[in-house]
């Protein structure tokens, strides 16, 4: 796998993660880890982070 393919795959995976977090927010899906209920605001942070990493990876893939 070359650098362009890696950046493209990583960008696509982060885009999927961002979409899943948006779905969690929109559909109010609960996330419970060992009895701890993750708050919705945590998904907002994850959307911002995953979308940023996705944009960065896809931009790098387009440049190469």
C-alpha cells in the first residue's frame, strides 16, 4: 500500500466514524461502557475530531 492509498483509506474510515457519531446524536443512541453512560456532548467532540482527520487524510490523498 502506498502513501496515497493509505491516506485515502484512513480518510474514508474517519469519515465513517464521523457519520456514525452524527447518527448517534440524531437518533439518541445510548452508549454504556462498564456502567458509565457516555454523554452526547462527547460525540460532538468525536464528530469534530473525526471529520477533521478525515478531511486531512483525503486532502493528502488528493495531493499525491
